[in-house]
C-alpha cells in the first residue's frame, strides 16, 4: 500500500527510444487515461493520427 506509480511532477510521460516506448506516471488514474496515452504514443511512433477527431 501507499505505492503509486507517479513521477515527481505528477504528470504522466511518454518516453521513446529506438525500438522502445515507455508510458509511466499514470498514478491511480491510469485506467481512465491509459487509452488516450496509448493513442498518443502510437501517433508519435508512426507519425499518423489513429482516430478521427470530432
């Protein structure tokens, strides 16, 4: 208990290197914002929008 996956600034972060992407710092809200973070990571990796914005 009392262990939450948060970064020092409390903002989630997507870090990419050659052949590796990491999404960290989602804290307790990860289950809500993980889909948006994954979409953003995929867009950044492939330089393409994944879903149409409405």
